[in-house]
C-alpha cells in the first residue's frame, strides 16, 4: 500500500489501550485522568530528545481535563494499571537509530543510537493526529533510514507488517507573532502566554514557544521543562505542537529562551522583540529549574488578579505601594516625590502620622504637617411637644360647660393616655366638662381607624361591608402623591376586615373627589343600610423639602396640635410640632448648614478632598415614640424607622444638590451616614446630636498603568523581583529603598536606577494540590438565621474542606475586612485540573450576595447553595455539568454597620447600612481599570477568572411599607417601592429590547425562574399575599407610578432600570456573559420564617439557573494536522455555539 495514501501518524493513545491512556472518572463524557506517564533515563542530556519529551508531555496534558503530576516519573512510582513510555539515553552500540519496543500491553521503551532519530520518533508521536490503530501483533516500531522518514511496525520475529510515514514538523510558527510592544509582567504573564480563540471567548490558545539552547540538558532541567510545558498546555484549550524547540524558535507572540549555565542563581528577564516578547531564562540547572517551575505556575494561574495565597497577597501589597494605590500607596508615592524634590510634603491626619513620620525621617524629610480638619460636635435639647400641649391648655380661660376636643401628638399609646388624663384635669380645673381624644400624629388615619373606629365597629351587629373613603391630596408644589391619604391608612382595611370577620373585599377604600374631610368611614349591614358614619381630617404642616431651597418643593407631614370646641365654637386652636418635626427642623436649620459650611470651606480653602467629604456623620436622636406591629404581614407603626430613612436619604439628596451647584455631582461623595434614632425612655428629655468626622485628606491615587515585574532573580530560597514603571526610575528607587526600610519592606534600588528590587522568600513551585481528606459533612446551613459577620470566615472555611470546593479570601473592603469566595467544581480525576477547560466545557454561574448589606437573605442562600453542590449527591451530579462561584458576603463594612444598628432597630429597613464604608454604590467600579473601592475587585476578578455565562445577584427590597413623611411620604425616587409589589421578582437585562440577542436569553431565564418559584407552595402563598395588597393599595390607584406585577401564579419580571442598564456584566461583557439576573426578595431586614422563605426563593432561583446551564455543558476535542507536519488540539464547547442566542 502507498505510504502517502495510508499516512496518519499514531498519537500516544493509539500505542496503548485507549481507555488506559485517557479515562473519564466522573462520567461527564470528558477525560479527566491521564493513565500514560514517561520515564526518562537520568543520563539523557541531548536537548532534542528532551524537547521532544516536553512536546509529548504537552500533548498528553492537552488531551485531558486533569492529571496527576509529574508526567515524567520513575517506573516504581506508577499508579496501578498505568501505561509507561520509558526513554533510554542514546547508546552508540545500539544497532538501530531509534526504535520503540513493546515490553507488555502497558509498557513501551524508546531506545537507539541516534539522538536526532530518537527525537524524531518521539516528536512524531507527540504531533501525530491519531485515528489509525497500529497493526495487531506489533512488537517493535523503528525508524527506517532514508530521505523520507517512515516508521516500520515489526512483529515478534522482526518481520515488517506495516509502515507509516512520519511528519517532520517544520518550524513555521503559528502566525501569532505580534508587533513590538511592552514586555509582560513576569508574575502575571497570562496575556502574553495565552490569547483568546476566535469565536469562543472562553477559549485560550497557547502562543508561547520555548527554545532551549543546543547544549547538554541536565536531567533536573529536562524534568522541569517537561512539567512546566505540561502545566502550560493544561491551561490552554487550544495548542499547536510542537512548541518546544532546540536553537531558534519559529516566530511566535512570545518566546521563552532557556540558556543553562554554571551560575549559582537563575534569572528571568522580559523584553520586547520584533515579532513579540522574548523571555530570557538563564542560570545553573537547579535554580533555573526552580525558576522555570515558578514561572509556569504563575503563567498557568487563572486570570483576574485575585490573591489566592500568601505570596500573591505580598506581591499585591508591593504592587499597590509602588504603584501609588491602595491604603498606603498614595502616601508613599507622595513622600518619595517630596524626597527627590518633585512634590510637596503631604499633610496627614493624626492616626496616620506615626508611619508617615517614620518614612519621612528615613527619607530625610520633616514630619508631615497635620491635616487641617475640623470635627463638628453639636448637641441640642428638644422641647417636648407635650409641654406645649399642656401649656396651651393651661392658657384656656376659665369657663363652664362641655368642651370637645382632639389632641394630636407623636407619642406611644401609654404616653397619649397619660397626656389625656393630665389634659382632662387641667380643663376640669378651669371649670369645664372635657370630652377629649388624643390621636397619634404619625399615620393619623391608620391610628384613628385602629384605635377609635375599630372598637366602635366591633360593638355593632350585622355589619356586611365597610367603606373607607379618602380625598385625593393636592398641594401647591407638594411632593406627595394624590393617594397620600390612602397611603397613610395602609393597611388598616385589612386589619379591620380580619377583626370584623369579613373578607378583605368587604372593607374597601374609595376615592371621593369632593369629600369635605380627608377620611370618611361608613358601615352598612347586609341589606345596604347605613349603620355607622364618622369622618376625620388630620393636621398637616407645610415644610420646605430638604435641604430647604424653594426649588426642592414642599412636603406636608402630619403634625401635632390641639383643637377645642365649646358649643360649636373654637375655644382653642394651635398647631404644635411633634418631637420628630422639631428634630427635623434642627437637622434642616442647624446640622445641615454646619456640614455644608465645612464642605464649602474645604473646597474653597484648598483643604483637600479625596473623593469623600466625611469619614462618618453620626446623627442621633432620642424621641418618645411607639413601635408596634399591625398584624398584617410585616407591616408596622414605626415612626422612628421612617425618620431614619428621611435622615439618610435627605442628607444624600442635600449633598447631591450641593455638588450639582458646583459641577461636582458624581465626583465627590458625602461619606458614611450613621443615623441612630432611639426610643426615649419614659420621663427622658428629647435630644439630638451631630458628630461629624471629616475624611482626612490624602494624596490622589496614581493614574496610568500599574507597575510590572520585569525581572526575577532566584538564589536558593531568595527571590528578587524587579518592579518597573512610572515613578520607579532615576533617583526615586533609592528613595523607595529608604522608605521600605522604615516600613519593614526589603526594597532596594536596581542597578542603573531602572526600577525597584523587592527581596522575598520564593514561593514554592505549585505542586499537585494535596487530596482533601474525607471531611465530616458540615451541617446544612440554615436559611432562617442571619449569619453574623464574625462567623462568615468559619462557615466558608468549613465548606472549603469539602471535595471540589476552594475557599479563599478574594479581597478586602475599604476598612480592611476580608471578602471571601467559594469556587465549586467537580473534583477532577487528577490532582492538577485545568481551570481553562473547566470553564470552557462546563458553564459557570457566578453568585454574588449582600452587595447591599441590609438585604440579608442572600448570604444564607449562597452558603446553602455551596453546601448542596458539594455535600449532596444531586449537587455532586450537577457539578459534572456546571461550575459555581459564590461570594456569600460582598459588603462586610456595610454589614458591620448593620449589626451595630440592628439591636436598636430590629426589623427596620436600615438603608444607612446599604452601601460601603464611604456610603457609596460601586456598581461602576466593577468595570474600572483602577476601581475606587476594593470591594469591587473580588466580583470583577472572579468574573475574569471564570467568564461565567450567567451571573446571579441576590438582592432585596423592603418587607413592609417604605414611608418618609419629610420627603413626601412615598419618596419620589423610590415611589415604586412604597410597598412590595411581589414577594420575589427578577430583573433581567435586555428584557425590553427585542432586537438584542440577549432578549431571547432573558425570556428563557424568565421561564426557568417562573417554573422553579411557582412550584413552591410557601413561596406561592407569599407571592399571592404580597401581590394582592400591592394591587389593592398601589397599582389600582396610580398605575403610572406602580408597575404591573405578573398575572396570578406568575413571576414578575422587570427590565433593568435605566440608571443601572449599563452597569451589569451582561451589558458590558456580552456575549461572554449573556445574562446578569437580579433576584429581589422582601428581606429588608427580616428574620425567622420570612427570612427562611426569602433565602429559599434565592436558592430556588440559583438551582433553576444551574439546571438551565447544565443543558449547555459539554464539548469535544478536535485534532487537526497542520500543513507543516504539526498538530492542533482544540477543545470546542457548546457554550460558544449557544452564546449568540437560545439553544
């Protein structure tokens, strides 16, 4: 037969039983265990044979998802049933130039007299496209002499039974060379070593070529070369072989030149070449081998820049410091600039002075001047409103007869009853027979219905229905909605219906345009006859909206006062502001002007502002008010909660107006606001306090690219890291060395002032991860209890002991608290698993919880999800198809504030704890090259590392009414959230853009979520309850402000709000991520059974998404011969085919 016609060179799997070479241990259809190993004679020194062995190691690593390193090992260390290809050192006495002998079904041996011939035969196996089974009964495969290379198969008697033409890979390159550019960072070289694959954003093509000098290669270096090459190939999804060459490498985007010498240290440097970057690695064989392994491990690490170990954390600290970023970097850079005469000495706040003074002294500078900042401390006593009521009554002239009256006061019921008794005594002392009522001045219509009307209705017999009429609210320049009076009786009709034994439909609100009073209650019997009628109009104030400018409009909160009638004539009429209103006046007229004056002074006086004005603004109030549940869902009478919300959002609005007038909106942030609104103990004096701490001025963070590692020197266990970049040249490196000594960092100037050398202990080359010992299954995380911030680390680490779970600290918050992450993937059959192939062949879901700290159910759901995936059989089966990455608590600074406030305000929404320590939302920072806030880095880094197809954000909304009396009751920006529209709903990008390819994904995910949540009876019951109230109290009356929920039995789906439409990964990174789903549940700030149901809703959504992703799992390996005689191995995934639309 013709050799050309029958040509197909055998690959490694064809020389052994195929099932023994590449095994699928987890049943997902993809090989995840390597059963073929190499054993190399330690006398082997020929570079061509070592290069061919390294290419074969790459070939083996390229065909599996995991393997147990090392690939090259001694025969005595083989696993049971493993295959072995032993490579002998060339022997001039051998009669054959090169041959492979079969010593058994699972053992082959390469031997010969000619190193080039042996290398050619080995290279042919590494680059064989495969697909052709060798003939039965072969015992020897040898290289035939001649101008055209043939491999001849011989039987046990030496007779030829078949021959194959061998490829001779020509060094033609892979077309990946680049124009000259900046050399890579040697400790984060992924972008130079790998490139994206066209048409598949998760594809990763290895573009590094390795060239070893044509000189003897000691075994220690050859072994390191094989393992490094295999590790680099394992983290690619597409590899073209050969990639290891002797002498000159073909043009490539990156070339690693290895030059062993007799030096005691090894060196790695990077430079830009004509066709791409060139990395030069030289040194003695042993240190060179260690540095090669370190470099390969760094190059094969996942992208994203997350610190996954101690060395990473130290390196990140040095990069931030030298780059003028992070907690100390801007100070350090400013001090170094001052030391070389290129900048002024920065001022420092008292708590920062000690380390800065140490650094300044080391640099020969005077101590930094103290920062000019003025703390604000104001204390105010509030005259109790009850004093004014009693004073007004004491001023009534003496008389006689019956007096009717009503007192409106902001006090708990017990205090109101006590005021009633004192008022009656006063009037009797003036000669009158008083008939008085004392009504609450917070949600007066609600309290009137529950405290006065309901008891009277309960005494009636035969009530068939009750009508509660309300008048539309209209006020010039008022911020309230027309249904303001309806909002202020919510949800009294439901409570009345329950107490009277009537269905909700029998106690109904009615809008009456011409009603003379604000409210009118009528009760009818079952025949429609009128049994009862009563009316009420509460007292209202008219106040300028915060901060007080006429352009802001006016608000009309219910206020206090007294009205007395004698024989139908007014005896006393006086408006008396409530304690809450008086406190609000102090905030508006004293506290805010003091804050505004200080901010204006800092801007105008050059005091320096670094993004945030205030480190903390704490406003306290102690007011006698009540807090009680109404008996309808989570609804409550909570005037102090409303005051908290008014204070927090009012200050944000005032600051926004302040910045808008100066053209600084979105540039300067207010800072952390801590409202502490306490219930005043009986007999106490109402009071208010402002304590404001200015954020200390700090130098601006450096702009431009971060410094990069351009050189490495390894000697024994000491690693010197050359860091180069802007500000690290000339005279500055010497100053950096002196500053480093003052702060305990081993820094010194590089020769010639071309950078800074950091000396540290070298990281150990990444060996195979140790198998996790069987761990006792941790207890199932509970959904009905909030996990305390102090317990998060322990919970995450406990889950991290489970097989397939990697738990690590992914970052830190602005105040330095850890942010933890869990990476959950199917345990591989080998100890060293390919991250690149995991994310390519198994779609990933990224779950982010507690971005807003007061949305409390997400953490429990995230921990439960991780536990289910790693500790249960259904979860482990699902991990054969998907990956999950979880951040259980993204905002630890906000949670710390929440846990401070919550004991004083259980069940409150506590929006002041929503954002980070600076009081700032950081959605946009996910996509910034240099984010303002470190909280943005973990999610962005995990996204970069895993490239998830879908992202799930666990969020929440208030579980009960959101009212702000001093902002128009239902505040303008949040009107749609006045009461919950649903128990759970989902926000999906592209839902409202049918022309976008993401629209089909949004519809598909909506159906997945709907089916999952609709099928849970408890969630369905919660959904029906919340939906019903929303329709009756909100949507029915003002549909232009209150969007329609889903039809009964469906899941409400919403498009991403306009202000957030561009701030999610689907919008920014489509089609890598095609959907970032937000699940909203009513969890602000709940506990017990409702918290459990909220967590369950998040959990069901995550399960549904993972099940949907599982249908997109899988892929295949393509082997293709190249024109030059090499081979391309490329993994193709189903995800890539599905990313453009629904499959």
